[in-house]
């Protein structure tokens, strides 16, 4: 009978672990959807008008400017 109780506790622990994993996978899925939305928005913006990225190199401290122009001509 003690073995049956031990098996029952293990099964309950496994069920709890499965629920935690489901919750973490759901959160990961939401994060990936958010990243996808942001990347899509940036890609759409780049296709419509130019975008400039100003980045500072973490190693040398030099400013790097990156200009990206889409397939449409820039509007003045």
C-alpha cells in the first residue's frame, strides 16, 4: 500500500510538472509572437521609407551609422 501512495505522489508531481511546462511553452510562444510582430513592423517600415540605425560599438566606442533604404524611392 505504501508503494501505491508513492506512485500516486509521483503521478501528481508529474502532472504538476507538465502543467508548469505547458505554462512556460505558452509564455515562450507569446514572446515569439511579439518578436515576430516587431520584426514585421520594422520590415514594413523599411520597405516604405528609409531608416537609419545609430549604434555605438561596445568594444571601441566608435559610432556606426547604418542606412537602410527599401525598394521605394525616398520622398523629400
